């Protein structure tokens, strides 16, 4: 089954053609990073307008890259949430109109399920059940993937998502948008243990996360240093903060494995592209005999191939009345 999928939930305009949820036949992606950089973050209205401008070209480009035509497509899929409402609406409206015009069925896809399914594209042997650490700009969750369409939540953030916290600290350090990857680069030249950040919920029986306290601690460090005339090396703060985020994420993920059993850990979402998270996860997995699955770096951040995969494994057949749902839940 060949599915043409669209993704426009934030600032990437993307389309892909995916076969049987596992094989990418073609993909096209237009990143708006350069447009939003001057504002320090994504401006929703500008994102929507640029999706509208680019979608027709992205559609042509995906067919060219797959060397296929609309006659080869079995269904059209689209992310209908969660995400920015205007951005989602452009993709949903475009996909609905296109599916109608070529007479093919429409499939609605949850963006977060898409991030999980990026792993089915990278690892042809991966099947549920497994434990999944979802770490994106808007979500941080530890879930049991019991079956392709059956998720159980074990823990989630009570405040900021991991990516959101990294982006905010990056901004505090004057780094350009997107913060996470720039913080990662700066951290490479810093001391990872220059500053200590408290472990969230230490000693408590919870698999939840919290990052806003750590973020405030970083703000206070910088303010106190400025007031007292001490010089803090930005790279040290970046490295220490990133390390604290990574350790908090992985401490909970490996605790969950200890608590609930299982031997497969899967990482999903934009922060999964982070080299330090990948390296530390590999180290801990090797030490504890856990099989670790990481999406290809190019499939960690938003893309349409993951939506094409999720459409196959856990998409919802949809009608032309399909609407964007900015707060669509996974569970
Ligand atoms: O999954 P994603 O592309 O979009 C959402 O669905 O939110 O995740 C974006 C998040 C941003 O917070 C971005 O800074 C972070 O992922 N990110 C990274 C890296 N690449 C993207 N964070 C740390 N290191 C990276 N290499
Ligand atoms: Zn995403």
C-alpha cells in the first residue's frame, strides 16, 4: 500500500510517499527555519502562509523524487494534530482537496504517533511491544507501545517539554533559533559538570518529568553571575544543562524498564537527534542489556515520511469534514 502523506504541523512543509509503513519511496521537505530565525522562534501566521505557498511545489517534488504519479497512490494521509492550528489547517485542507480530486481515501494521523513510527522506517525488524521515550519541542512522554495502535502512558512532563526547555535556555544564551541543535554545538566545548542541576522528583515514586525548575536555575545562575561580575562560560552552562536534561530523561526511561520489564527502548521526536542523548542512551542500554532503537537523525525532527508510516500502522480513516485539532491527544 502506497500512502502519500503531508506534514505541516509547525514550520516544516513536507510530503512523502511510503510503502506499507516501512519503506520511503520519495520525500520532499521545505524547512522554514531561515524565515523564522529573525523572530527567534516560529511565528504561526507566517508558518501557515508559507505552507500554503510551498505545498503545491512540495507535491510535485515528492512525485518526482519517487518517480510515481497519482495513479500509483492508494491513499492520502495528513497530520491533523497536535500542532499550530493555522499550520495544521493548511495541510488538512490541501490534503482533503487533493484526495478528493484524485478520488483516493483520506487518513488522519496524530503527529506524535508519527514520531514513534519514524522508528519503523529506520528499523525494519522493530515491532511492538516496546517502551518509547517521546521527546519533542511540545511533548515529553514515556509510553508503553503495546501494539501499533495501543499506547499506555507511564510518565509525562508536568511543565515544559524537554525540547522547549532546551530552546529557552539556548535563547537565554543568545543562540539563534532553532535552539536545541545550537545548544548541542555550543555544549561540545563546555564542561558537562560545571554546574549541578537538581534531579526532578528525586526520591519520589513517579516517572513524570519536570524541566521548568531546571530552566529557572539556569536563569538564576546567569543573573547572579551578572550581578556579582563573575564570568560564566556559556559553553559550560550549555553542556551542564544539556547533560542534566539527558540524565533526567534517561533515568526515567531506564527506571521504567526496571519497573515494568521489557527489553526494547525506542526514542522518538526532535530531541532524539541530539548526539549526547543518543550516546548516553546507547551506553546505558549496553550496560543493562536493553535493545535500543533510535530513528535515523533525519527522521527525528518533523518530516512527512513518519506520517506516511503512522497512516499505515495507526491512522484513522477520515471524511472530508476532517478538521485540524491543535490539542489532539495520543491516548
Ligand atoms: O519533534 P520536533 O521536530 O517538533 C515537535 O513536534 O515539537 O522537535 C523539535 C524540538 C525543538 O525543541 C528542537 O530544539 C529540538 O527538537 N531539537 C534538538 C536537536 N534537534 C532538534 N534538541 C537538541 N539537540 C538536537 N540536535
Ligand atoms: Zn514533531
